[in-house]
C-alpha cells in the first residue's frame, strides 16, 4: 500500500498530539483532509493548504506550498511551517497558521484563478457528497481528489464509489471514477477528450493499476471513516463489484451548448468509446436543483445527455 498512514498517525489524529488538527478540519467546512503516503493533505478551495508528514514515530513535519505566496511583505506570510511536531503545543501552533495561509491562498487565487478554477469545484463536489445530510443522502462518495496511479501514469480528478442510499451492502460497491471540465474555457476538444478516454482505458486494462486503485480506496475509506471524515463516521470496510463507472462532470455548461453536444456525439461514435463501453459505463453527471449532490437518477448515459442538449 503506497498511500496510507500508519496506525500511530491515525491514533495521534484521533486522540493524540494531532487531535486538534483533525477537530479543526472537521469544524471548518471550507477544508478537506486527504490521505497520502505517510502524510495528510489539508485542502482549501482545491489547493493544498497544509501537508503534515510523519517523519518518525509520533514525530511530524508541517509544510505549506510557498508557490501560493503573492506578496513582497515577508513578515505577513508563512514562509516555513513547523518541523519536529512531537507534542500538542507544536501541533496547536500549526493550527494558528491556518487563517494566515488561507489569506495567502485567497490572494493567489484572486490573481491566478479569479473564477475559482476546476480544482476548487472538485473540492466542492467532494465536500457536498461526503459530509452532512447531503452526503448521507447522495448515491456517490468521493474517496480522493487528483488521484494518480501507483506508477504515476494517469490522473483522475476524483475517485470514489457508487453507494446507492438504499443499498446496505458495502461489500459489493461499484467503482466510480470522475473527470471534470468546468466552464467553457476548460472544455477540451473532442479529440483531446477521446485521447484521454483512451489513456484512461489503458490504465484500467492494467490489472495491477486497477487492483491498486481499489486497494487504495478500501484503505482510504477505512481510515476516513475511523477519523469521522466520511459517513457513517465509524470504521467502514468496503469492497467492490466488477462494475466500473466513468462519470464526466461538465460544470456550468449551458443546456443549449452546441459545442458540448457535438463533443458528446463524437465521443459516442469513437472506437475508443465503443471499446470501453463493453466493460465500463460512461456517464454524464447532471445537477440536482442547482446543487452538487451526485444522485443515481441524475447520472445519465451519453444518449440521454445528447438528447438534453
């Protein structure tokens, strides 16, 4: 397993020296915690706000991405985070940095991504479907955002499971993989999307890649539910059926977008789609009364999506 944190790390987050970091993330709806190899990433507006990495037994380093710094006033920014976190006091000091780091990221995004960008909307989709009443009632859960395979050879925008609200069997869930294109300027050409579909198919044909992805999700769900970050907020073990869904999210596209309609028609007629659809369901997510909840009845096939445009 390449991405999962140690039992010591989990214990420190639950009731050890890092417990207040977990409490802070759970109390702040603008933040999301993702599990990585020997570390956690705390995301804000789709960007990595803090990374806390295990460097020894009950010892951690905190990191902030300095690329987000957009001011010349070095006194007003967090240039370096805390290393050698081995007690509650040092961990709490890291928490004190969070509002200042948020401010830096807001400034960076105002300059670099005034419309929020796709990364922010991935964050929103994950948050909406994982937490609170909406997350409990939606039919999909997001395990991770911006997931790369074990060989770092393909990037999924989000990975998760299809878990219908009326399904109590968590040992037979469908794998759900997501690609997002948010807004007109981020909508690729049909040639680019078909090429990406081919790359995705090649990734999933590799048994090692697919098995590792599923194993990662199983462990991620176990850890996140243990930490109270995913419904049902207690340790949950999942397993998979043989079914796979590829779900495209074309965010903020007009329902009269002729360009998107033409793209979907070309995808539908491509040999790449024909080959993939033999084993994998390729679907389009539509909105639920302006929200970001992913409900089974609103995840439609290409034919229906084309008819809607």
